[in-house]
């Protein structure tokens, strides 16, 4: 499993696809977490653990949603927290983690 993260439109999906042609891609994974946790009421960490077990060769691509201003709406804060908790689990299991800024990927694991 590989994880590519970055702010909105920072090039993480392009970098992931360039480095892993033909991979098992999961783009916009932060939205997958939103659905699992907020709509389906799953625990963020448990969802991530199950995902890792089912998709050991996944290329996970997600936006960073934890930086910046703390949202005023409770649901938005819950989303931010869920994404952070789930991505921590995925990052621990991943063979590599790459953070993209301005289209430049920096490998952090």
C-alpha cells in the first residue's frame, strides 16, 4: 500500500499515477472516509484497518483536511478528525507515504 497526500490541487493524484502505472487507485479517499464514518457510522480507525486488510496493494490518494482554520460546524470538525485518524492508520500500514506540495512529491516514509 502507498499513500499520497496533499492539499487540494497539489498534484498528489498526478504523482501517484505517474509513479504507479496500472495501480489499484483510490482517489479522493478523504471522501470515502466521510461516507464511511459520517453516513455509515463506522469507526474511523476500524474502517481504515479493514480497508488495509482488504486492499494491501492500494494506492490511496487523499487531501489533507486537518490544516488551517478549525471549522465551526460540528459535522465539519468530525469529518476532519475522522480523516486524520483513518489516514494515521493507513500511513502506519503503508510501505510509503508521499506528501505533495505544488506538484512536488516529498517522500516522508
